[in-house]
C-alpha cells in the first residue's frame, strides 16, 4: 500500500506522499534496531558474512610417487590364488625374477607390503637420504626412470640408483660427503643392541640381514670395538660443548677436525664388519667391492618390479603432475567462494597465485603471508590468501614452534626455551627465512627481568613488519634440535566498508600445519606443545593488535592439525564403536583447543561427528580443522560487531580406486572401502568422481556477523531488501 503505482514524477522531486510515509517508517525501524542492540539511535545493525577455507594442497615437492606413503600403482608380489578366488596350483613366486623372489615372499609376503614401506621411510629416507635435496639422489622423481635410458628397464634403473645411495651412506666420512653434518650418519643407526635396542636398527636387521648386511652374528668383542668408537664421537661432541667450540645440538666440529676423524674411523670399521672382514686388515678396495655387491642385493630386494614401476609412473603422471594439479587445486578453491584461505603444504606459491589471478572466481585472492616451515628458502610452508576487495591487511606475523626441543630438554635447556619476538622481513607476501637477515630478539612477558616486547610489536605493526615469534634464538639449520620445521602464519584482516559511519569487522586468522604421524602418543604430545605455543604467541599478538589497532571481533585458526578429534578413529587406542559417544576420549590437541581455549570445532556436527578430510590407502581421517572463537569484550559496552553464527559447508567424501582385472583401468570402490585399492588421493577423475588434486579435501565455513551501521545505511539496506526503487 506504501508503494507508488506509477513511476510518474511530481513537484516533490519524484517522492510521492506514500513514499515519504514509507521512509519515515523505515527510519523509525532503524532507530528501534539500534536501541535494541544497545547502540546510539544513529546506529543500526546489518549482516556481514565472511567465508573462510582450509586446504592442504599437497606440496609439489612431496607429491612424487616413489615416496613410500604413496606408491599408487604398486601391487607387490601377486598371490597365486585364481581369479575366482579358488586355490591355484602352487607355483614359485615371480616378482622381479632376480633370484630373490623366494626371500621377498618370506620377508614381505603377498600384496602391498607395509614392512617394505616402513623400510623406505625409516631407513632409506631418514639415513640414506634418497629424497633429501642436499644429496644427489632424488629417487622419487619419475624423470629418473625414462624408458630406454642406458638400455635398462625402469626397475633396473631404480636398483642401480638405490645401490649407489646405499654405498655412499657408509662412506660419509667428511662434511663434503655429509652436507647435513653429523645428522643421521651410520653411528646413529648402528648402535649395539647390548647398549640400546632401537626400532630402526631392528628394521635394518630384519631386511638387510637377508643379503648379508646384518650384524646379528657379530661377535660380542667386535660389537664392543664398534661401540667404543661410537662413544668416542659422542665424547668429543660433549667436550666441544663444554669448552665452547660447539654446542650440544650442533653438527659443527672442532677446528682440528678430530671429530670427523672419529666418524671416519667408525665408518671404516663398520664397512669391514659388514663386508665380512672382522680382523679389520682387509684392503679398502676389497671391502668396497664386497660392500657394493651386498648393497646391490639389498637394492634388488627392496626395489619394485618393472610392471609395478610402469603402473606407478603412469599413475604418477595422471594424479601427481603439478601443472595439471595446480589448475585443479584452484578449481576446488573457486567452488567454495571464500574470501580468506589457509593453505598448508604450499611451495610453488607463484604458480598458485598466477592460477588464482587467471580464474575469474578467484582473481582477487592475494597471498598476504607465507612462511617456509624450514629456516631456509626451501620446501613447503603455510600461507594465507585473502580477497583484496573484501579486506585490508593490518598486520602479519608467524610462530616458529619448538615442541621437540621442549619435549626432550633438560632443566638447563628448558630455561633457554621461552617465547621471544623479533621483526621479520616480508616482500610480496613472502616472509623471509630466518637465516637471511640479522635479528634482535625481545622476550615476551619480560622474562629474565627484561622489559616486555609489547612496544616493539606495536612498532612492527605500525611499520608493516612481520611479527616473528620463536622459542629460541638458535635458528641455523645445524641447530635444528632447538626448533621444529613447523610454523603458523598470523594475519589481521579488516573488512572494507563503503561508508565511514559503518563499522568494519576485524578478524585474526591463523593457519598452521602441525607435526606429522597419527595414532602415535609421542607425536600427539609434540602437536599439543605446538598448539600451546601457537596460542601463547597468538594471545600476545592479539593483545598488541587490540592495543594498537582496535578490537578483534573473531579469532579463526585453520590448518592440518594431523590429529583426529578423538581416539575412536584409531586402532589400538580403545574399543569405541560409536565415535560420537561422550565416553570417547578427545585427542589432546582438540581437547586443548575446544576445552582450554574455548574454540568451536566448526566442522563437527551437533553430535561431534566428523567426515574424513584426508584419504590414502592407509587411513582416512578428519585431521583438517577450522576453529573459531569470539573474544571476550573489554568493558560493558555492546560489541560493534558480534559473531552470530558459524556454519560449515559439507565435506566432500572420496572413494578410492582399484585396477579392473578385466580392463586394467581404474574403477571406484564403495565409500569407505580400501581393500584391493591401488590409488588413494590425489587421483584422476574416475567414473562419476571428479579429479581429486590433493591427498586432502578443502573445508570451508561461513561466519555471520551483526555489525553497526549508520541509520542512513540502514535505510538503504532495508529499502534494498524490500526491492523499492525510486
């Protein structure tokens, strides 16, 4: 009844009397809205929605298919059972047909072998360094196995590369041959069982012993000889610490080189024993010849067959090729229309940023903060992207964790591990690694009688410098035991407003990627310490932001936390048939975030149930999170912006795939099934399932705020909502 029936204009500037009455009613409504929210009569409220997302995109440097947590396409030694499941006639196993198939069956059994994967990850990765950038092997790269190279098969090429890496491991006698220093050298693996039983040495014995590289039959007096030489290395290290020529965590040796002399002596004796020369007097050439032959046999034992290599390399190209994945990753981001993203395992950030700019749905997303997880400019890290049309960036920071140092520190070392801050460097959203500039550290909280770092952080915020939190001032790679290669990035985002009378929303967004390995109590403790350290730094950062810039309206923490919500997801941690039961113990990190810190696990339903966010053939867990908390108000006034609702989007469910026995192509398994699977995620489009470009799926949520608004804007909003046009 208040709307005009004709667009004709009159002498009142086109405003009909009915329209004047309508506008008066609207003004009254706006005043009532303002009073209802405890605001001045000149201010009303309107909704503001902010969408945030979290995505572990699987770093390009990690997505190589010969790394043992993938091996998509690897089938292992095939069982002699017939196609119809009926028992077949006994026959000799045939895998590589190199004279070791009987041993292979005895050690690894039929099918995909977890023991073999463990050997690759725990021995070949950790000690032999087959994937380490500081060493020349890079065995995971498919380009090393181009068909026809040297006239060798894929499998034979792999064997030769493995042999060379194994031999080199026993000859790392100097810093030139061991670019990471003393870390993970042979004397760390070969420890006398009479002194200490270690899982990795037992794993070595269990497999390498079958080709004559075990030490199970080594006489006790020879073990004692080897142990004395190993202890000499540790004693010299301790002496360097005490006299100031090194420290307990350093790989740097004494100036006279005597420590490397001890390491070379240990390695020389170990090589002789492994080669079968127990008197230690054999010529070096003879020892090397025998050692190379045995390392060749070990390489053959743990290598893949040529058929498996072909399938692995084919699926590598279809599922892991970065140039294909980057477009699919951006496509997944575009589907969710979020204005802020936390991105884990980000390494090729230029490729991601360029692809985002090229997509009309993501063209306004900009990388505002990225930090390498290492203290060098290598490998992956954690980044935050934000929509430049929706937000101004008011502050950037990061946290370098030190959980492993805290967990193993003695009382004296623990006193050196406290939160401190220094000014970082940033260019084009990339926070510089700590080794690239000089740092002045300021203790947080005034430890040791020193003044608090609050004023320094305020200066950093005002000058646009990243606020860098660490728990140690020892940040060089050779001091690695003092810090974790894990970080969190922190960003203060302020929503853009069209009118100065409007109130913007300020959110503090953190993105992180915590310590690896699920269903492991030690790893759970480290993740808990990392989370506590993140929240300590984030609390100080927020305090300084509010003192310098203004109140924070919401805190959002997103990331790959590498832990399920509760122990019902894990085998061997209790019998919990119903994951939503209140009797199921919560994992430490989630309990700390939700109970101690008061965050909401946005992705959990009302019963606490979660959908998996990562899918491999080994496990499917919900380990990605978006946590949200609205800070307590300071004073008794109503908040200019209040968080009314947080709503998560549905999480995509993934089906694994197997090879069809009839066609050899991939076919989908039922939801939740993994038996016979040869590929998990990432995986190409199969059947009705689109391409999955990462081993995680993205998750997202909407935050809805009520924000203060001038009465004039309130009128405009109401008129617009009523579809009234002059």
